[in-house]
């Protein structure tokens, strides 16, 4: 008995293939733009809105997995629009929710294009890494006032690159840093100088952001990457390589911090920012007291209070993504967001150790997403563009796995 593999002939359309290739390049450029959000609407929103429309005109397919992500996002948005009914003055609430809707659809878009071709993951991460290096350099040069007007890339004497806030700038750099770290641990040594140099620039950018959340997430994510790589790879030689490179990296970071501390400006701010609880955290109506009061009030507000209303009742915004989902998207949005987060994390955990071409990208995105949900307890990640990209990547990898399993189970072989 012999096995004969039969292939169904596919119609090749050069014009459509060329458009898809151009579209993939435009996706990479769009991801690159996500590192430059000085004003809103940023170039990223304008460009990606046009690009998403272009892709759907070209017939972008929505699978069951991508459709499930779309359902999560739409239900979340329903909760948001219901909160408007509780507002005395609508104000800018519709525009706020319009931005949320765009970002939600962008995550669905990333999921769909990744499912269509897993090679786009490399384009996405390469573009993200390039943006991270450039915006880190802007933040570093701005911090040291290297040229006239460089202070535009700082805020409160903290590097923020081409962002509006150091607390967004720092976390934006984590995913590309993990991508570079994975490449250093698994790649050839001849590529070490380029990857190591890029990672050093990004790490210095994270340091100068003086964001406690970014520092914690950077350290947590790097440690998780090394740990998971040690668990995944059983080769003794590879594990030794990982341990040696990790030790070298830790020594380099310690030396870098010691050198940075010799600069009085850095040392003073670093000493101040390393306090676990700042005055604006523990004072009356500080961050933590606002969290407590906000959650208690939300228990009697099933439809929420509306976007941006919390800051009119208290000195500042919620600074907590779970509280934000309650106040701005109601109970429906809160439950939906919890379901979205846990489903996403479960998909990533279930698939991360499977030997697939997209496994390195899933690993970097999943670890970074874990870090974002942890810091979401003390910061508001609701409109962070890269946060929605991470959702799209993890769901896209889940969709790839579902497609892979379907193809394996289909009768592709005819026995004769």
C-alpha cells in the first residue's frame, strides 16, 4: 500500500498577491508609527484606520477565533455606550469611546492578518523594535538635553520619547526588548552586537523613564523569558548558554546602573522614584484611597458613570484598569474585560510551548501582556495602543494554532 499526497490546485492572482505584499509592508509601517504618539489623534490612528479599511475591502477573512475576539470587543463597547446614558453632560465621551472602538477593531485586525500569514509576526516585531530603538534614543537625548528643543521628549525630568507620558513610553519598550532577548538567547553569536546594542538602548530608555511600573515589568518580563526558555529547552548546552548570557546581561545592567548613578540628576530622581509608595499614592484621596472609594461606589452603579467622569469627582483619574472598566464601561464592560483577559492568557499559556514558527512571538507577547495586566492594578491601560496590539498577537497565534490543528485532522492524504 502506498501513500499519495494530492494537492488541490490554487488560482494564483499576481495582482492580489502584490497588493497583499504591499499591505504587509504597510502594516509594518503602521506598527512603527505606534511609537510616536505626541499628539492625538496620532498619525498611527489616521494611518491604521485607512489601512484597516483597505484590508477589509481586499476581503480580509474573519474566522471563528477572530470572531470571538470581535464579540468580546463589541460587548465591551456596548457597556461603554450604555454608560453615556448616566451622564448629565456627554461632553467628549463619544470621542473617547470612538477611540476605544478603533483600538478594539485594531486588535481584531492584527489577529486576522496574523492568522492569514504567520510571517507577518516577524514584520510586526521588527517594526516595533525599530520604533522602540528610535523613540528610546529620542527619550535619552531629550533627558540629557543633547540638542535644542530636546526637552520636548521629556516630562517632569523623565524620558518619555515620542509619547505623551513616561508611564506609557516605558511599558511600550518591553515587548521589543523581549523579542531582542529571545534572539540573543537563541540566535547566532554574530548577531549579538546588533541585538545587544539595541537592547541596551531600550533598557536605558526604560531606566530614564523613571516609571516604577515599567521597571517592574521589564525585570519581571526578562526573568519570565529566561525561565520559560530554560523550561522549554532540554539541551544542557543551550541551558548553559542561556545562563551565561543571562549572567552577563545582569552584570552589564548592574554596571550600567552604577555608571548612571554617577550622574547627580539621575541619582536624585532614581532615589526618589524607588520609593514603593509615593505621596500621591498613600495621601488622602491618593491613588489607593481612590481605588477603594471607586470600587465601593461602582457596586451601586451597574451602568457605570461614564468616560472621564471619575476625574471630575476626585483629584485624578482611576489609575486602575479594572476600576476604569467599571466606571467607563459598567458592569457589563467589567465582566467582559475580565473574560477577555483570562481567555487571552489561557490561549497563550496553552500554546506557548508548542514547537511552531510563531512560538517566539507568542512567548514575547504573552509575557508582556501578563505584565500589563499586573501593572493595570496601579495604572490605566485603557487607551494604550500597544496593549491592543498584544491582544491581537496572542489571539492571532491562537487562531494559527486552531487552523494548524484543523489542517492536521483533515483528510489531506488519499491512500491507494
